[in-house]
């Protein structure tokens, strides 16, 4: 019998979250999401999330404000945000990045 937990996700049909993120593949302990062509603007509201995040910049630039630091994120950079850490982002130029969250961000209202 085949393992039905193995899935392929076509991002063209992925659900979108309220913040503009596209939810990609998701397992029981980790999930992926895509921030695609996020436009420059004001600093995002400060947030603390009940999941750990790691991300990778595909294109564009953004600032991550966390723990008294400002990190400039550019193509090829990766970052991490610990579970419960207060942080915010500012998009500086059209930004595309992929993130992994553990546990999955979209489950049990963690992304609200």
C-alpha cells in the first residue's frame, strides 16, 4: 500500500493567508509558505508567534527587526526567528522569500 502522507503541492493552487502568504507543503511538525512579490511599505506590526521560523530570500530586500537588532535580508540570505520572539519586518524592495515554520504556522490559528 502506498504512503498517502506524501504530497505534491502546486503553488498556483495554494491557499493564501490573511497576511498574503501562500501555504505550501505541510507535514505534521513543519510547513512551508511563500511570500511572493511583497511590496515596500511601512514596518509590519510587531508580532510574537507560537512557532519557530527559518527563511530564505529569493529576491528583493527587507529588514528584520528582532532582539534589538536590525538584519538586512537580501537574495541568498537566510534567517531564523525563535518561537515567541518579538519581531517585525520592513520590506525595502519587492520581496520574495520562502519560510519553514515548526510547528506548522497555519494550524490551530497560530498565524492569526
